[in-house]
């Protein structure tokens, strides 16, 4: 009887630890997905609240206005046409194409490679 309690206790502990590890991984994936922002759907508030850098409200408004006038971004390079979009801001935003949408993804590889000059 004592052995049976020890086995079931060990089994319960294993399941509990496994669930914690599994949930911990799920939360990390969810957190990562929340950091990815669609540049085709984001509001000015969402763009100015990107944690990795402080985007000026004027640039966020220009992005929203440009896509409203010209349609959704189909290619990351289209953001270069947004008034006020400098090379420095383009590199910070680092827009990438993901699942048919142009997004800001802090974990994405840089779009622009360093100059070889």
C-alpha cells in the first residue's frame, strides 16, 4: 500500500512539473506572437507603444495615413515611401513579410544587409 502511494505521488509530481514546463513554453510563444505587429492593421497607439524603440507619433500617423491612401503594404520595401521614413527608422522597424502580411517582428533577421562599400 505504501509503495502504491509513493508511485502515485511521484506520478502526480511528474505530471505537475510537465504541465508547468508545457504552459511555460506556451506563454513564451504567446508573448512572442504579441510582439509581432501587423503594419497593415496597427493603430497609431500600437505603433507608438512598441517596446523596443520609441516611434514618434508623427511617423506612426504617416504609416497609417499612407496605407489608408494607398492600400495595404504588400512588400516591406513599400514602407520606404512613407513620408518621414528615414533609413534609420526603416532599419529599426525592420519590416518583414510573414504569412502574406508586412509586420514588425523584433526577432526577424535584418531586412537591409550592411553595405559592402
